[in-house]
């Protein structure tokens, strides 16, 4: 039996595998290959002791990697649960981030628009959940905060619901970049998704905890 070819095949399988499950599979495959090799080796030309020790070392390395991956998986789970416990204390508070604005009862919505550097005009562009343009409002370019009155372009109150807000910036009549608008929303729930803490906001909005720029007591 070609020992070099067998070892090379096992190495290729191990290199292509990913994750603990794959390593465990390679571990079992390695055992079968070694057992078969010993069973069918030529008695007149046995496996070289140096090669045999090298294969045993590889066997040990695969086993150790499998155990390490299991430990890392457990550690990641523990860290995720710790993060969940910390962020869960935010429930009931209000977080500020770029997300749709929730209009309710025609009340003014405090917003924090991002104005592009060098802009001499900033326009708040409002679209409904269907993507339809419903309002355009000029903003002061030096604004740090603004109370947006949720009305359409005819001055009529907007229906309750979620509205997407962006700022169209321009300078000397030339369009600049379009920027986001931060709003506050009450946190109703915290979820974990692929290691990221996701905040479920009032109205069903979802925001990554890492995107939050401010936090305050719920009103």
C-alpha cells in the first residue's frame, strides 16, 4: 500500500474540512486509513518507524484540534449568553440609531439627521413602507436635532406606521452624498443572531446593538 498517497489523501481531507463536525469526521477517517494500512502492509517491507511516528503525531493533532474546537464552541456560547444578559437590561429603554421612524397619533418625532460636511442645503426625504415619497422637508444645515412633524406635502397628517427617512445634501446646487437619520425607539426584545445582539424595537423594527449611538430611559 502506498503510505505516502494515503497520508496525502488524509491531509487533503483535513485541509478541506471546516468546523468541529468536519474534524471529527476526518478523525474517524484517519483511524480507518491507519488501521487498513497496518493490516495490509507488506511484512517484508513494513512501515518505516519514522513515518509511523509522524502519522501518530498527525493522529494526535487531529484529536487535539477536535477537542479544541469543542471547547471554543462552548466558550463562544458562554460569551454570547453573557452579552445577551447585559443587553437584555436595555429592554424598556429607548435606543437611538438609524432606523425607520414610527409615526403614532400625529405626534412630532425627534430626529437626529446626519448633515454632510460642506452642505449648504439639507432636505429630509420621507417615504412610506411601500417606498412611496410622501414628504420633503428642508432642514437647518447646522441642526443637531429636529422635531419632525409627520405631515405629507399637502400639510395633511401622515397615517400611523413606519417611515424611512434620509437626508439629501447639496452644495451650490450640486448633489452630495445621501445620509442617514437617527431616531429613538423603545426596545421591546433582544435576540441573538450569528453572535450579534439584535434589538427588536417598538413597531417591529430591528437594529443591531452595535448600531446604537445613545440610550435613555423609556418615556
